[in-house]
C-alpha cells in the first residue's frame, strides 16, 4: 500500500572580485560546517539532543508519514482515536485513493484506524504493542524521533535489538531493512564501572542511505504529531486570521481613542 505525495563577472572591479571570492569561500566553509554538524549529530554521544524539526503544516510530509505508518507500523500499532475519513480529509487524500491504496481490506472510511495484529501479540512480544494516537503528546516528538533512530544490535535480547532511548524495549528493529544494522559502541564513563554510549558503527547497510532514513523517520514522526492532535491544523490556520483581526481591531481602537481625546489634549 502506497501513497504518492502529492555570473557574469566581466567588468567587475578588483575589489568586487575579491569580495565575491570571499563570499564563495564563506559559503564553502558554511557547507562544510553544516555537513560536519550533521555528521557530529549522527555520531554524537549526547543523542538526547537530536531534534525532529518537523512541522504539521508540511502536508507532503504528512502524506509520506501516513504511507510509512500504514506500511510499517499498522501491523502492530493502532490509532484508535483517529478515523480513516478524517485522515483523508486533513491530508487531502482523494477518497478513491484512500479506499484503494490505504484502507486495509474490509475496512471502511468511517472506521477507526485499528491494527490487524492477532490477539496473541502479548505472547510474542511480552506486552501488547501500544496505541500510538497520543504517543507524541505523551512523550514529545523529539523522543519518538530519537527512539526510531537509536536501535542497535544486541545479541542478549530475544529480539536481537536494543534501544538507547528505551533500553530493553520489547519492539524489534522493524525498520532495520531500511536503516541497516548498527552496533552501539560504549566507553568508560566518568563514574568507574559505568559505560556510556560513544557512537554507532554500521554492521550491515539498509535499503536507504542515512539521509533518506532520517527523512523517513521525520515524516513518520510528523504524521504521529498530527494524529496526536488533528485539530491543530485548523487551529494554526485560524490563529493567523485571529492575530490579523486583533491587529486591525487594535488600530481601529487607537484611531477611535485619538478622535475622542483630541479635544482634551
């Protein structure tokens, strides 16, 4: 199931040439700095500082996130407070596309988004996979982003994977086919005998590059952010008009005040 989201320098003085050369040099330095910053973040010890940097106003991102959720998350997780029809309306997905490419067989647009996971999921994973409707409101989108980015190989776990954001998580690394497999390298911390995370080492590549996988995760987190409060799309759009109204009203009130008080002054 898929959703396709919808110099010419001749005649310049020597001074201008030097200034332009300096400008290009600064751009190159900035590009390297940005690349270095991204690389540092990917391997940073302080992974808790990673941010999702998403916006629910990005409809294309939300559409891709809905695709990601249906393809990779719905098998285990529900969105029990969200209807398919509301999702289609808010994300501008045509009803025929929603029915043909998104809804699981047998589901109707008016149905809530429920997982097809059999009832013995608790026996498989040790606990029932949680509903994700309010996960971003509960944990925050940065946490969910960090969680999906910090799975690593751990042979001591029954699932073969562990997670930095949620140690001993019962969830398998279901996105490893996209991200690939990586090993967490730990080092001695400030406290003797305490190991702290240092960096990740890639063990096996996935179908996506690191940049592509990062975009995949951000889109998915953005979608979950929207699901946690669908009304925020309308609320933010309405907020702009409310602010404009207040500005106009304040200006009219100031003109009225000036007219009434002009004789007093």
